[in-house]
């Protein structure tokens, strides 16, 4: 009971409205930044700015010129078409793998083909045109213009050219219609009608048309696609496979190879089960596939949900640990320096209870900031991708089955477990504050420790096994997001070393027990001089 | 001191204890005529005889000088004889340097004891050792019978203190500071907090932040804070530091009032000997970590000496 009262008194002493507002002001831009970054990692909008500006520059330069040669006329048209298509892709934020990119490409080809034929017809007697057409070189590469003209006049007869023009005009109309309607299932229907679907993709095409999936990034389409593309068979883990695959270069020992692909296969099994479940029940999953997943470029085919943003809550400790270092390093030392510790030590409460109450306050303070961060992140996610996703169940693979659980309860459970390494950080802060009684020293050291995981992860990801002993230190687990959500760099370390949240919890508990015991012993024996 | 009244009281006591004047004279090594003169108020016994008479008649020197019994204390002494502080052979060192040497001191209920000594004598060290801020190297300290090592929580529940400056939480109001103390000490009665605020006369400023208080106000707040748990023993280390004469007078009045009303024992350490003289009943002089003298304030009054003179005499630091 006395401990509860002491904890309550810590809150009265340290919590003000002003402080909470400052914490929220620090967390909000971080959460907004995290939302945008996650969006960038998972979304795959193409970068059309460069190409657009290049084409535009050439176009404008040619436009200012008078008396253009035939080739220059072609170049002018070429740059105009490409500039306008790049503009379209940029304005509509089209993903690099989107169907509209393919349509635009074919539309461009059709337009340029027709223009080549137009130039041929209008400048038939031009000596340059004649020379290009009469060249015996099968592939005439002197310039883009020459290649286009040579190809047109050698590949098609006059009659065929007329047919090509008509077909291209029809194509341009059809593609323009598809782009205007902007419905993915209409495009798929077009491909089926023109017999341009791969045999393997027929089922998926029928699914898309049947469900009128309008967007290629629609979760229903991607669930289906991802499920079919993910490997069913596991990666073999025998010595022959090790020698034949990336070999000793990537995995210095056979054990490294086995460890890596055990983790890969475990992930594949659970991901596949969840994908199947989400396809079957027509619901969204929140899996993340990074570039190391062994299927093509599968990371391009995942969709965003609000839950993916909120899952980044496990990266919030990057800022939270710094906030806690700055606001709470004086948890013991400041009381000594200000002299207020006398008021507490002379109360009828033993020293270990006083220390315990301060430590509990520190933990609660950190968790409160984390929950506030969770709230802000949820709002950011909801504003960007809708709040509905946050109230749908989370799919979890457990004991060979996929189960639906309440998303926030599951998050809170994970926060409690993932918070144990954070408590290890707090025990270091508490230890330094109590033993040194120096707030400045505590703030400096703990701020460095808060940033240390970022540096250590970079070192471990970019150097080979030499530094992997670092993974046995508690610092590596201070940012649980590195282990719990899968980013490329970090997945590599985790697959090589068997790092997991549970290993982090064990190392952290040992750290907490040792440091807290030493802190208590030192404080108990101390004469309170201030 | 009323000589006549004292004389009558000595006579009364002699009769109560069935002594003749001659028997008293024999015990003291004086004539019965001398005893007669005392009883008639012609002469007064000196401190040696007063001490012996007090022992003989089971009263205090103070009572003899006042010419009457202090019945309240007598009642307590008879029924409980409560020691609120018992320091037995306490030693404390920092590193190899001995700061307190074999200190023994008892304080009884209702006593106001002044602890004086030169700078570095060990006054603050002794006080901090009593309050568990320092650990003893030897000896025991009991507060209201509870050993501070074995029953720390019970012992400290009987003590309130102000050590050097009363350090409060500057960014909180005076009221919030008192509420924190009340919370930690399990005091739920909010009226009690208001009573304390009124007692120290901080009603109009209690909701201001402590950083805006004057030193006198901080001292009063510190006193209210120390009194929150209704202690049996109040320990004040240099409570008048930085106070102006009005502040000192106010503090003195408050301390006397508390001691009278609550029968609270007070241990005050101070450099301002005149204030100690005005407030305290008993004086303890400490020098170089040892108690070199302990006496009632009436003794020096009887000797017509000031405390300052007594202090310099005892500490042999007479640079007047």
C-alpha cells in the first residue's frame, strides 16, 4: 500500500498538463513521419519526375527551334508523347507495377508507330528517308528516328502499314477508354478478349472480373496473387544445397545456412496459412513481405492497411527512450540535488520501497508515453487509410491454425512483452541516476544508449559474423520493432543469429535483476548527504 | 526566581519527607541554621545544594527554583517516564575520520532541547544519524522505544524534521507539497491539512508555487510539513537560518505553542544562542563529535550567566 502511495506521489510531483502537451508535441511529428515512411516502404509509386523533366527539357528545346528537320520533327513528337505520359503517371501516382504502366507503354508505341508511318508517307521522296529505308542493315541503329523509320518500312508493306494504322487507332481508343474508366477488371477483360492472358493467370483473371476488382492494389486481388506466388515447398537445408546455392560466400558455415533458412521457412509457412485464410474469408491481412522473401518482387504486390501503420508502434521507442532520458534521468539524482530526498527518506518507509516506487513510476511513465504514441499513430493511420481496418480482427498463426484476435488486445499483449527490453533500458537509467546522483551524466549516457541500437543494427547488417556477438547484449532489443516487424536489413541479422523477442526478454530480465539489485545495495548503504 | 517561594517549597518538601532541618543540614554538610535561612527566604542554596536537594526530595532543580511542582510532567514521569529519544553510545565516521564519538543522549516527552556547538562539531551529523540519513558505525538510536535499525518505520513515524533549508518541490504549490506528505504518511483528513496551513499562517499564499515564497514562508511551510504526521519528536536543524527578527519570533512562538499543546519534544540545533536560550529548557553542547556539557537552562539563569558565556566557557573558545 505504501508503495502505491509513493508511486501516486511521483505522479503528482512529475506530471503536469504542460508536460503531457510537450510529450504529445514531440510524438506527433514522429508518428506522422513514421506513417509516411511506412507508406513509402510498402507502397511502390513509381518515380516519374526525372523522366518527365528530361522529356520536357528536350521537347521545349526543340519547340523553340525553327525549320525542324524530319528527324527533329520526329524527336519533338517522341518527347511530347513521353512527356505527357510521364505527366499522367506522376499526377495519378501510378505504382511502378500497375497495369496502367503497361497500357501507357503500349499506347506510346501505337502513337509512335502511327507517326513513323505518317512521316514515311509525307516524306517519301526525302533522300534521308530513302537512304534509311534502303539500308541493308537489318537493325538500323544510327538513331532512334532511323531505327523507327527503318523498322516501319522494312517490316510492313504499304497495305500492312495502312492496317497497322487502323489497328493502332482502334488500340489507342480502347486504351484511352481503359485509362479513363480506370478499372482493373475492365483491363483484365480486355486481355482475355484479346487472348493476352497467360494460362496460369486465367483463374486469377476470372476472380478479378467476377468480383469487379477495380484497383490492382485491391486486397482481394493481391491476396489471391500473393497466395499463388508464395512458394509451397520449403528451402532444402542439406549440405549440397548450401554448397550449390549462395554457398559459403553468403553463409560462412553450414550452420549459418541452416539457421537462416529455418527462419525463412517458418515465416513462409505462417504467411501462407494467413494468406489462404484471408483469401478464403475475403479479409485483409497485415503481413509485410520484404525483398528477401524468395519470390520475384513480391514486395510490390502488397497493400497498405491501417494496421500496418499502427504496427510501427514498436519503432516508437526510438523517440520514447530519448523523451524518457530527458524527462526522467533525475528520478533519483534530482531529488538529491534539490534536497527534497530528505523529506522522503525521513518518512516511515524503508529505502527499498522508496526505490521500488520510483522504478515503478518510471515504467508506468514510459508505458503512458507509448500508449499516447499508439493513439496518435492510430489517428494517423485512420486518417490515411481509414479507421475501419483498426477494428477488424488480426490474423495470427498459432499451432498450425490461423485465428482471429482483437487487434488492440493483441497489441497490448505484445507491448507488454516487447516492453521488457525497454524496462532493461530503464534499469540502466535508474542505476546510473541512483549510483552517480548526477542528472547530466545520466541523461547523456542514456540518450547515447537510446541511439545505440540504430548504430549497432547498421554495423551487424553490413559486416559479417565478426560483430554478431553484439546480439547477445540487451541494447539490440531496445527497439523491438527491429525484431517484430520485418525490414530488410534487420531480417538478415535475425535470420543469421536466432535473435528473437524471447531471447531479448531473457537477456533483459537478467540485466534488470542484476542492475536493480546493485542499485538497491548501493542505495541502502549510502549516507544521504544532500 | 522567587527566593521566598523557593524557601517555602523547600520547607514543604522537608516536612513531606519527614526530615528535620538538622537532618537536612547533616546530609548537605551544613548547619541547620543555613537550612532555616533558606526556608525563610533569606538566602538561596547554590547549584550544588539545589541539585542534592532535588535528588533528595525527588523533584527537579527547575521545580525547586520555581517553588512549585510541575504536576503534568510529574504525572507522566510517574506513569510512563517516556523517553522519546534515546541515543546510546553512537559513533559515526566518514572514511577514517571519526565525526561522532560515543554520543549518548536522552530526550523526554515535552522537552525542548537545544543542540549547540561550533562549526564542524557534529550537530548536523548527529541529527542526520538520528533521522536515518546516515548509518551509525556503533551504538543504537531509539525513538519512542523503537530501534531505528530494527523498527525503522515505527521509529520514523514518530519524528518530524526540518534539516537545514526546508527543501520542497518548487514547481508545486505549498498545498500540493503538503498533500504529498499527507499521502505518503497515510493522512486522509483534508481538514487537518487546512489546520496546519492556518497554524503556520500561510492561508493566503498556500496555493502559490513554492518558488515564489520568501524564506520565512518556506520555513513555515517546512514546519507544517514536519508537523503533518503529528510527531512525538520534532527535530529542527538551523531553523532560523536566513530569517529576519520577525520570522524568528514567529517561529519561536509556534514552537512553544506546539510543545505546550501537543506535549511534543523538540530538538533544535542552532548557532543563534540567544534564540536557543529563549526557546529551550535543556542545552546540549557538542564539540569535536563529543557531548561536552548538558544542563538545564535554569542553571545558567541561576548562575546569572548568558548561554553565550556558558558556551565559550565550556568549549574553551573564548575569543570575546
